[in-house]
């Protein structure tokens, strides 16, 4: 029956929508409370009676009412008088699914996030891998390319060394502090590490002042501490830009989540041999997929594309990393 599929031009199915939202919100809360039931609550039950809590609740309600009033003036009324009901009305399954999805989104811990992702497939070389004696045969599972952050192999050190690229694009090396944009003159790179206890982001500091081998040692040490659960708070603070990799798992691309208050993150997938047209014939080339997610409030699309293209130039010839 189609009647159950729509909110209705006069909100006739508001009761059904409310029941769906409450049911799945309660299910989500139950899931949260039983994920690690041994942990104490982060928000005490007495918080709701604090004056600051109540003041913020009142402000939030006031601003939401203002938003609701503005929306009423900006969109056409869903009425069969003006538009076909079945064309213009809201579909309940899609609306309920959208509301259900929001609490599970990891990016909802970031205030006012506006992430955008740029994908680029970059040709990479194996010169540096050979120079340092790393496995450089793409047919081998332990090839240096395609196993970045958690494994601590050479591709990770290359990506971290590309902190130099942040000097050419200062806006990417910034963070948001409320309404203020903070431009940083240091280059600390965080890398997402998969551990038995979940994802952590240890930070390698002052990458622009260190050589590849020093960054390699620090990355390996931090990755080992992450796997052993020995990272301290200082090991995960002060990052300017983050790198996330699924190279060891596979896949062609993904959308990494910006690690607020940072404004960008680089996702790296597994490198693969693919045919590339050289003008007269196809030849095999090793291609490395990159995905740059960025906060569109700070970085516009053109700047993000230029930054990613600059990374492509550096990765395309490993000798540039040593300059």
C-alpha cells in the first residue's frame, strides 16, 4: 500500500515516522551502552541539571527553531495543490534510513564538518624501494608499495615525507579553532594504525626536518607501540595532517574521515599494475590510488586538486623526495 511509503502532504504519517525514529534510536543507544559495558559513562546523569547544560539546551532549541522557520520559507510546500503528491513528498523509508544512519557516522564527532573527497590515481616508481633494499616486486605480497601505515613499510615513509608538500600549500596545514583558522608552521603527521583495540592515530613530529630513515624508525616504533597498546596521550596529539591506508587490505579507493580539528586527510589504497596508454601502445605501470578528504569550509576544490596533483608529482619520481 503506497500510503505507508510517504510522510504525507499534511504529515498524516507523523506517528509512523516518530515510532520508527524512537525505535531505532533506542536500539542505537542500547548498542552503545553494551559495546563496552565495563566503561563508566562519559556524561554523568547529573549533567542535565547543570545551569550551563540547560543554557546550551535552550540555545540549541532556539537556533533549531530559527533554522526550521528559515527552511519553511525556502522550500515549496508539499501539497498536491501545487505538485503531484507522489512526486514531491518525502519517502518514509529513505527519511527513516537517513536519520538512522547519522548516529553511526564517525564524522559526527567533528563540529560542523563539511568533508569532500578528491580521488586521484597516481603513477608511482620503485626506485627508492630498490635503493633501500626493500622488496620491489609488485607480484610479491610483501612489496613495499601498497602496505602503508600499519605495516610500517617504505610507502608509509614516502607518504610521511610528503609533509614537505604542506609547505607549498599552507591552508592544508591548518586547523579550525572555533571560527578562527590557525595556520601552522610545524609539520606533524598522524598515521592511522589498525590495532586489536581499534583505530589509533599516532603522530610523527617535525617530518620536514627529518630524513626518510629517521621517519621510518619513528613510524615503526609508534606502530609497534600502537599494536601493543602502549601509546600515551602525547603520542597522539599535535597532528597537522593525517594519513590513512587500506593498502594491506585491498580495495581501489575509499573516503577517509577528516581528523578534526585538522582540515584534510590523505587516504591511500593498494598499488596495482594497470595498462597505461603511452601514445602508441599500452604498457604496464604501477598505479597508487590516493583519496584526499578535506574540509570545504577551509579548502576549496581547486586548491585540493592542486595539492593532490603536487603529491602526484612527488610520488611520480621518488628522487624528488630526497631533494
